[in-house]
């Protein structure tokens, strides 16, 4: 650094004092934003809204358009229905005493409950913690302890794992918890609520439907009032790294982080220029499924199609054939396409665009499609 420039960066004590006064906590919010954010020349500005505000905007634009489809069970929600059920769940969480800034874990494969939880927590200012559905009890304990989850929303089972039994190993106090589901755990003192997906009632846990039903008109009003108070740079999501070089590290992300990640990825792929129905066989707990996938509903108005709870090659290709124009996939899934599905079946599938999580793959898989995009993602992206 040359001396003239260096001199510009040196301030006297009195100058620092004057600057401190300008940047005091009494400054207006708009002043702080002008001083905190800088964007270089660009034709497309960054989004400056929360996830919840983005969902509201989509509903205002096209409430009856399909937002999400789960092929398993043929679950379909329009944008209007998605917002209504999201707010019902969010109000239910508020009624349970879970408030803005609290952490709520989501543990399970892809499901409509996962999507509702993703958007409900964002609407309530609650930080969603993505938990790998393959975690064993010790890994689950680490994640819940690390971020201090106040509640855990989880599936009943996945790939032979009974989630309730696994959690019970960590929280045997579930056996002594009253019907109100207020837990007092010695090992996990921050954990106060367990919410189970599905219809079965578990000791010490609330059913997902019970939380939806707990919402009151007072909480719904509180939730609506909260939308103008939430800031786009509030933390809203924690994603863990894989832990291949040590214990997993939690990356804390804001609305601003993941909304713009999703928005500009979608624009780069041309989602804003065409009607898009995206097949998403990748897991929601990872940023590929949640941000580059699910959030496209809000950021670019796409319809998101989930073919199965976890990757199944046949279900994925059937979904592309019947419901989708765009296919997202990763390395393990391409191997599934290679070995589990006949060439005849694959050759009968046509897509507008195929998106792959960066890897080397067999060119013959994509010989029919010239619009192949390969990119890399990380948990903290």
C-alpha cells in the first residue's frame, strides 16, 4: 500500500469519536443499511426481502398456481394453500412458546412437512436447523447440543432407523413427559418440544397435526404483525457441513444469503424466462434441495416436484416424464440412473434443462439434452 492511500485510512482519536457518534445505535435503520451494504454495478439488484415476504409476493402474483407437488401421496399445494398452511404451522409454533431467534431442528427425508416447516420457521423468525436424516444418536446429540435446539420436528422412520427410538436413547425423560409435551432433558437441556410427523401418538411428543391445530387467531395476528419487524439479514437457517475433516460445523445463514443464492442461480439457469417445473430428488436438508430447489418457488415462481422421500431412480424419471421440465441430481443419483434404470426408459424422457452437482458423468446420459448445467454447492453457500 502506498503512503497517500495509507494516510487516508489513519484517523485521529477525535475523528474516530465523531465517526462513532454518526454510527451510534440512534442512527436510523436506513442509515445503517446504507453504511453496511455495498453492491457493485449490476443490472439486477440483490433481493432485500425475507423469505416470508417473498412467499407473500408470490401469492399476490398467482395464488392458484401450483407451488409444490409430492408424488408420493399425490400431495399438491398452490401458492395460496402453501402460505395458509405455513402460517397455521407458524402460529402453532408461537403458541408452543417457540419464538423469534429460537432454533428448531428438522430431521427426516423429503416431505410436505419439511417444506411447511421451512417456510413456517422463516415466517416466524425462527432459525431452522437442517439435520441429516441418516444421523445416528451420537451425531444427533452433537447437532442439537451445538446449536441449542428448542424443538425437534422429525419423521417416524427412514431407511430402517426408528427416529423416536434413537431420540429416546438421548432423552429417556420422554417416558415421564406429560401430554403437553414439555420436556425436561438432562442431556439436552435446551430441548423442550418434540414434534412427530405422521398420525401415530408417541409418549412425550406432539403430533405435527396437533401443532397446526394449536394455532389461535391471536397468534395468527401476531405472526402477521411480525412480518414488518423481521429483517432480511436476520439469521434464519443453520446447515451443517459433512464433517469429513472433523466434526460438522454449522453455517448460519440469513434470509439475504439464501434468498439471493436461490434467486441468482435461478436467473442464471433462465427460470425467470420460462415456466419451470423442477424435479427435485436431492435431499432437502442440503442446500442443493432447500435453496437451489425449494426456494425457487419464492424467488422465481417455479413449481417444485419431489418424486419420493429419498432418491429412487424410477420415481425420479417417472416424475420428469409426467410433472417436470427440469431435473436436478447429484453424483450418487447419476450412478442410480446408470445401474437401476434401463436405457429404454431413460431415452423416453425429455427435459428442458438438467442440473448436476459437479462431477464427472457418462456423456451418453445427456446426449439428448444440450442444456446440461454442472455446478458445485457447499453447505454454507
